[in-house]
């Protein structure tokens, strides 16, 4: 069947005891307040109404919790508005059944007969207001949880795509750079191979981790840039600025590498003359700025940039492109 089962909806979230205390409070307090405002009888009347309200809240809210996966289950083809209407259409008859079950059980257990027009109307309307409040909160929480899970899944999928691309992409570029040095500068080729070995070792470590430190990310970026010197020679200069107090700040691995490679590929390779790159960390802000050929409009959202953006957004961060006099700048806010 073409249906969507909302896996983020779990009955009695937070634990049965916590839920029971909230249900009793939600039912008892409004019922006691109404008894004090509209009925005479003093404390005894308020207490009796509070007990009845608490009992009904446990029944109605418990029924909703148990039925919540079914209530929020809907065909995938439905629009969000129609899916919400379907959930409401399921809930209203179930709510009516639960209310009348409450009134019946109150009469059987306590002997209090609430089956009169006034009591039924008040109980139904009060319960409907309170239950809609609970349903609204639970539904919103479910939608937020589902949206977050979806974004995290998209970020993980993008990360897997980046993993599939990054190692061979970096390896082939670096090997080409080293190969160009072997005949004319064997010592330079040897040094480039050492940096390449460190770069690949760190990439393999990064692919196995969810987070690592800025110090590790900067070390990886340094090895990449040292390898790229084989391609650019003395034309390439770079400066990595990482304050000591930010070295242990945790970030997603391989976050800066695509941004640096973007500068090398799109900023420096078409350029004639010296090329300068700055990677600077200042607290939660990291700036990658080059003096390459620059860009026009928004950059092409390739796999590297798309992955960086999604991974940042999932964690509440942001990727932006500040204006710069020449070249290109990209800012990461963690």
C-alpha cells in the first residue's frame, strides 16, 4: 500500500510516569477551576471534579497516544493539508468514543451520573479543547522530528556521495602533480609524496568519524596545499590562521577541504601569476578567501559545496559568500 508510517511517533514519549503526571495535571486543574467558578459546593466539589477530569484525561490522552501512529499514518500521495484533514477525521470519532467511555466508567466506578445534556456538553467541549491542544503539540513535535530526520538523512547521503568522490578525486589530482615533478625536481616530488601520504591517511581517518577538531582539519588542509605546490610551484602561497583557543573546537570532518579545492580549481587554475589563499578561524566563524579569478553571481552548487551547506544547516550552521574586492571568499559559521 502507498502509505507513509510516521516512525518518529512513539506513544508515551518521555516515559509512562512522566506522561501520567502530565495527563493528570491537564485533566484535574481545568476541571477544578471550572467547578470553583460555576458550581457551588466548595472544596469537596472542586476535588470531585478534579478527580473526574484527571480520570477522563488519562483515558482520552492515553487513547490518543496508543492510536497516534495510526492517526498520523496517511497515503504518500496526499498533500500536507489533506493529510492533516485525514488525521482530524480519524481523531474526532475516536475522541467522541473515548469521551462517552469516560462518562460510562465514571458512572460505574463512582456512581456519579454525568449522562445529562449539560454535563455531556461541558465534558465534550472541555475535553475537545484540551485534547486539541495536546494533539497540536504532539503533531507539531512529530513534524519537526520528521523534518530533522529527513535533513539529517539528506546530509548523510550527501556525505556518502562526497566520500565516494573525494578520495579518488584528491588522489588523482595529487598524483598528477607529483608526477610532473619527478623528472625535473626529484626532491620536490619526494616531499610532495610525503604530504600526499599524510593527506590520504587523514582522509581515511576523517571518513570514519562524525566529528574531529579544527586542528585536525587545518592539518589536512595544509597537507593538501603542500601537495598542490607541486602543481603551482612558487605561484602558490597560503596562510592558515588557527588561534590556540579554537584548536579543539569540533567540526564535521572534511568540511573545509571542498572549499579549498574549489579555490584551487576555479580560482587559481585559470589565473596567470601569483595565487594567494587564506584560511582563518575566528571562534565559530571560518573564512576561506582567495585572490583568484573571482566568480559571477552565485557559485555552481556542485557536490562539494552542496554537501558542506547541508551538513552545516543540519547542525544550525550557515555557508555564505561575503563580498570581497578581488577573488572569492566563503564564510562558514558553525
